[in-house]
C-alpha cells in the first residue's frame, strides 16, 4: 500500500485542485507550503540510518560520476531538451528545476534493491547528492534560468532558503533520531512525508487552477516526451559510465538509479524558495516523477530477471 500512496495521492490532489480549488487557494495564502517542505525533510532526516552507510576508497570514482551526471550534466540536458522541443516557459521552469535536484532517498534505494544492487551504496550516494545538491542548485539554476530569460536569480538568497527549509530540518531530524530512536518505526512516519508532498501539490495546483485549465492534451504529451527524453538520457549516461569506471555490478546499479533519478520533494522546496507561481512548473515535476517511477520500475524488474547473466554494454 505504501508504494502506491504517493502516486495515488498526487492524482487525487490534482483532481481536488481542478474541481474544488477554493479551499486550497485559501490555505496556500496562509504560507503552509513552506512548513510542509520543512516537515518532509525533518522526517526524512529522522528516518535516515547512518549506520547503514557503506563505502570505501573504491567508491570515490562512483561518487564523482554520480555528482557529475546527477547534479552538473542533468540540468544542461534539460536545457537542451526544452529548447529543442520549444517547451512553454512555466513548464520549462519545472523541468529545469527537477533536473537540477538530487535523487530521492526512498524510491531510489527500493528500486536499486529490486534490481539486485547494493542498497547501502545507493543510500550513501543519494545522501551525498542531497547534501551537495543544496549548494549546487542555486548556482546551476542562476546560470541556466538567466540564459533562458525565464527569471533573474541571485543564488545567495536561494541558497540560504534551501539551507533553512531542506538541510537544517534534515540534520535536525537525524539528531532527533539519536535522542528519540524509539519512534523510528511509527506508522505515521511512513506516510507523513508523502502526505506533505501531496498536500503541497494540492495547494500549489489550487492556486494555479485557471492557468492549468488552459492546457491541452498535445502540450501534456509534449511535456511527457520531454521528461522521458531527459530521464532516459541520464540512464544512458549511467549505463555508458561503465566504460570509464567498470565498478562491481551492485555498485553500478546503485549509480544507475541514484544518478538518473530526481526527487519531487526537493523540487517542491526549490519552487517554494523561488517564490514563483508554481502551478505549471509543479505539474511538469509531477509528470517527470510519474514517468521516472514507471521506467525505473520496469528497468529494475528486467535487470533482476537478467542479473545472473554476464553483464555487457
């Protein structure tokens, strides 16, 4: 049930925002989205178990490759795709933002396990990417968004905001785990971060209902194509990275899913920090999230069935 909670909730959030936007609009004006983001990362920090981290010096090359692909190359891939496909500005903003953020801490590890990869190494990679990403995102976004004339951005206020709403709550959550470890398996913690993501989507979509209703099917299909193009390009880069660094198979699978995936909660946090009207941009992030889960689940299942066969590029 937990695996379907977020995607199902996102669908209902969109439907409620479409048909009953007024309650969401009123709550959005109260500034609740910011606190939803804080709760997401406070709980994610509490649920992170540092004792599960595993790594050695041989992992260094894999870490460097993950940073290059996930945080540095990915946003410029998105820039190329949205430019080539002439994606509308607000939707392009969403794709650029989600392409700039790191991998998700939850589904990345689960999918790596399904494929037969190393879950501890996936945890280490995603944790490092999330910490480094807080510092890389403001400067990457400034470079790309100003080049596209989407908005003028000073990276320092954005960095300060991301530190306050993402990194600080995450570290606080990890410290709370040391003080209060007995609540680790509480049922509420399993659903609270996803619930906050769903609520955030509902509030943001409700505030942009009129704009959303101007969308048509061809635009939605075009943004889906753009999302798939970006994600599959990242998967291909991770696949080809084995030419540069022929790591152990389980470690390579951890890289494959850590460096190619993107986290919706951080994208929500970035859009919140940008203080932009984020309805269409958030819709682009949600579409990216859905196609990512579908493609990676199918790929992980295929890899698991073929894991005993000799690996070939």
